[in-house]
C-alpha cells in the first residue's frame, strides 16, 4: 500500500499532479478542503461539528479533521493507497496521521514539489485570471501565503525527513516531466 503525502507551497502543482497519480496508481486523493466542504454541505455529524467552530470564528480542532480523514479512509479500504493533499500542516497533525496510517503501513513517502517562489507567484497570478479566486489575484496575499507555508507548514518536511521518507522533487518543467519525476520516486517504493 502506498500512503503518500503530496507536499508543496500554494501553486506548486499538487492538485494537478495528484489527479494524474490517482489514475496511474489507483490511489484515493484525500483533500482536507474537499472533505470539509462535503461534510459541511451534507450536514454530517462531523460537518455540523466543524460548522459550530467556524461560525464562532474559531479554528476547527485537529480531532475533527482527523475524524473526517479516518472516515474517508475507512470508507475506501480497497484502494492501493492514499494521497493526502493539504494535510498534515502541523507536527501534531503529522503525529495523528502516523497513528491513523499505522495499521496500513504508515506514511510511505512525502514528496515535496520544490518550486522557486517567483515561479509560484507567477503561476498563482495566472491561475487567478481564470479561477475566480481573489486571493490568487493579489501578489501581497500570495507572498503572505508563501511565508505562512515556510514558517508553519515546511517543518512537516523535516518531521518526515527524520523518518527517512521525505523527498524533494523539482517541480518546474512541463506537467509530464514533473509527473515522470514523481513516478520515479513512487516506482522505487
């Protein structure tokens, strides 16, 4: 079983590459953003719990997010593995994910799409022209998101590096070239 964390800053191409990896390796793509939207839209018990925090302007506790992930994993036992996108973002979340995946072989690999900041800014500004996302049209917001990623999320790379499963993948080039680099790492697992 392949349990993959696809990692990288906003604009690095995680979503695009995840969809290609899902198809090639029969993996289930688990995006925490999609999970939150689904659970809240459908008023599941976890969605209602998440809404109760959001409506008060509070952060949703990690336990709620982990329970959403656990439910999604438990609903899909017959896949060849999972791609986690947007999770974990903190060390406590990484520890919780390790515990969740322990019976399934643990985290196989964290693959980080490594892209220079100026390239990321350019990509996001381009994406903003077609996506309708206002946060992708404002360079100062984009740069702030990059800074938050470096300070708050990047330590997850080091956490898994100490476990021997983090790898940087050069994320610049054609979609096919980046995909080939990812596949080389996955095929070696």
